[in-house]
C-alpha cells in the first residue's frame, strides 16, 4: 500500500513537471510569434521611411529643376523674382523635413562607406570646374554599382569599395550617383549643382 502511494506521488510529480514544460514551451512559442510580427512591422516602418527619403529627394530635384529651367529664365525679371521667392520658400520647407534610417554596420563597412562618400564628395566639389570630366567619373562610379553590363568603363577600385559596404548603403550610393547624373545632364556652367542626398555619417545612429 505504501509503495502504491509512493508510485502515485512520483507519477503526479512527473505529470506536473511535464505539464510545466509544455506550458513554458507554449509561452516561448507565443513570445517568438509576437517578436516575428514586430520584426515585420519594423521592416515595414524602415521601408516606409526609406520611401519618404526618396520622395524628399525627388521633390528637391523637381524644385531645383524649376529654379534652373529655361522657362524660369524666359520670365520677365519682376515675375521671376516672385517665382524664385516661392521656389526658395518651398525648398526651405522641404529641407526642414529630416528623415533618417540608420544602418547597422561593422567596422569594415563603416570604413568602406567613408571611402565611397569621400570619392563622391570630391567629384561634386569639382563638378562646376569641369562638368564633362565629372560626368564621366560619375558614370564610371555608377557602372560599378549595377549588375548588368554597363556601356561605360567601370571604376573597379570604387566597385571593390561599394561591395564592402552594407547592402542598404550600396543602394543609397547608387541612388545618390543617379541623382547627381540627372542634375549634371540638366546643369549649365552658371548653375549651382545641388547635392542634398548626402549619405549618413557612419558615426551616426545605427552603427555597431
């Protein structure tokens, strides 16, 4: 009789332990599911913010195009002054919108982004001095960022740097080069090249 009671208690203890284990696994599964859902929402948030970044750059480019376009130059001085004031006001309001999507990088990726940014910045500084030469350099850099075979020579040194960058930075570098090339196509020697699409500082938020 005593042995039967001992076995019964052991079975109860075993069942209770087994029940607790299932319950813990259950809770763990629910928490993991919640985290998976949150991760999807976070990625959706990042994509939405990136889309807003691109929209901001598109608006800036369109405003600049109107400011520097032939139609603006054909307007009489009095009316042009009013239009320029309006364009400058809209430009200022657009620039006041700050959107930043941080990128997590390792030290090698930080260094690669810094090098890529320096190369592009140097070309931008020389754009007005020699538009044609700068355009060729931009084309060579852009060719290093595309997967399809480009019709222009590839800057292989720049390509190696870009490959070492984080994937998100690779996309931003390509977008910045495309924006600059569009600006160059529409630019004249007496027009200031505007480069608003600066890549984020590797030391800024989001770095490892």
